[in-house]
C-alpha cells in the first residue's frame, strides 16, 4: 500500500468497502483515502445504490393469490384487537427446526420483557414462531440466568447520569477509537459503528461488566436520544444462549436492549427507545 | 387513487385504512416475495416472511418517507430478515459478512426514484446480463443469503481472493452498465 493506488485499484477498494470484504489493512487504507478524496464518498454512495438495485434483477415471481387476502385478514385482526400482544402469523407449515428450548415461557414475568421476534422454538412436539414475553432471568448461560443484562442497563444509566458526560473520550473519527481504549484490543471493523446519518458518535468508554470486558460507544440521534452501543468479549461459556439472531428486550421504564453476537463478540444497543427503533439501529450497526 | 404516493398510502395505513395495505401489497408484494423466495427458497417461508414484512410496515411505523423510497425500505428490510432467518436456521452461528452502510437511504434523491418499477426491473436485468456468470453468482450469494466471501470461496472451491475480485468487479460492472442504461432512459 506504499505506492499510490491507481484509479482502478481505488474503485475496487470502494467496491470492496461497500461489499464489506476489505481486510483490516485495506480498511485502514480506504478510510485514509476517504479523508483525502471527498469525491470517493460519492462513489461509495453510488455503489451502495447499485447494490440496493439488485432485487430488481430478480425474475418476476408472483406469490399465490391467497397471500394477499391472508395478509389483509391478519392486519384486520390486529386492528380489531389492538391491546393484544402482537403475534406474528403462524407459518402455514412448520418450516424451522430448533434443537432445544432455550428459555421456558413464563406467564408471570415482570420487569424486563424479552421479545424474541424471530426465534422459533420447539415447544413440546410443535414448532412455532412466536413473539412473546420472557423474564430476563430466563436468558441463560449454561442453565443459569445471565447477569449481563442488569450490568448493561446499569452501565447505560450510569453513563447518562455521569456529571462529566457519558464518554471517557471524545472522538471525531471511529479509527481513533482503538488507540484510546485502555487494555481492550479491537479493530475498527469490529466496532459497533452506526452510519453517520443515523447517529452522531459522541465518544467511547472502556467497560467492565462483570467478567465481560469491552467498550461502549455513545451516540446521539437526531431526536436527541442517547444510545449506548456495546462490544463485549466473553469467554465462550459465558455467552448467553441466543437462539435468535437478534434478541430485543423492553423494560417498563422504556429502556430497550437489542443483543446479538458474532464469533468473537457480544454486541448490544441500549436506549430509551421502542423495540422496533432499536432493532433498526442494530441492523444499521451490523450493516444489513 | 391509482397515482396516490406511497407516503400517502402508508399514512392512511397507519390511520387504520386496510385498503391502503392492499394497494401497497399490489405494488410491492411481488418484489418482497421475490427477495424472500430467492433467499429462503421455500414457498411457505417466503409467504410467511412477506406477511411479516407488510404487517411490520403497519405495526412499527419505522418507515420515514423523507429518508428514502418505500421500495428501498421494503427491499432492505426483507433482505435483512431473510438473512436473519437463514442465520437463525444455521446449525452453526456464522459471522455475517459485514455491510458497512445501511442501504435504507441510498436512493433518497437519485434519478432512479423517478422511474417506474417496471423500468427499474428492465434495466437491472439487462445490466446483470453483462456480468460474468461467476461475478453474478458471487454477488447474489452474498446479497440474498448473506454468505461471507470465505464461505462462498469454500462452496465454489476457489481462492478467497478470486471471490473478492469477482464480487468487486461485478459490482463495478453493474454500476457502469446501470449508469449507461439510465442515460439511455433519460
């Protein structure tokens, strides 16, 4: 990367950036180029737009005629019972298989309500999709309740109440973050970064939540809401048993959490926001 | 009501007018279902997800017209839910290839929003035919199924660098062709 890159090489890096396939060295180089060449952002946007056009290239596939009326009926049913817990439609045939029941349903759950949007659980001999409420104590690690939830909520609230502000250090660019963290090693690519247009990055902080070490990035949304985004390292045996790609929790005071993980880290976003908005932020951080 | 904007229809839907949902389904049901069946491959699952997407549009009220077109919102949402389901089904939790930017707003103010869905379909299909078969395959596996390029390399039995090269050049080629076709259209 020491020699200047040709325009074609820069274009390919931009494509790789949009496709998310840059190595960490290429990412560093490309972020440098983005600073040097403002026009490159236009190229990135154009490539993102191109990628977003992909579905229009699919063959015309018309769903069965009955689907339209099925959707309208489901919508009508929801309108007519607005106070009921919203349950996604049952699949017309059991299409998912889960190997075990990660949490036991509780009808008396108080406090946090865990909404498992897409989780599909095997209940008895039936497979069903459900969105229901769980007690946080039923989010488990090796059968024991996962204590990290309480730690996450406490950390988020304490950061908001900190008279010195919610962050340990202020940054203007994400690539400054790894060097400002004390002890915790990470790469820029692994950070829980929210696209600029969705939230202003205020800064970051080291975190120690129980045994979990990591960081918290703090964002301010256009609506002035403050969002904490966590990246935590846990020993494999400490990971809570997430059977859905995203798990969302909503506390009665309005604080919500969305959790997800990859091979290396547990991620979470915490804010005083409805579940749907938090999920949108989580998807944006994941870049999907 | 034939020319009623998507934004107006969504507003009516949120006020409880189910007829608006019917019109929105007529406009975008095929597009949503197409993405769902491409990734999930099973009719029952694709129908289930299509229903979930439209009910989600009604329930969550997270669509913001000023941030992008409804088509873009629905395609992005559908794609991410497809990948979410594929990941949830996976026996081994696999790291999803990162997509660095949300695509929910990329067409907020571009010429592409002023052409019809049929015109978009026509030019994207034509542009895709100019890609090499491998370029298209890699882009599709990555886009619709969220497969990492490492997984794609294993699946196709080629080096990772080759997959990256196919994907990057495929995307650049697609962009170039779309630009040319858009010029022809205007």
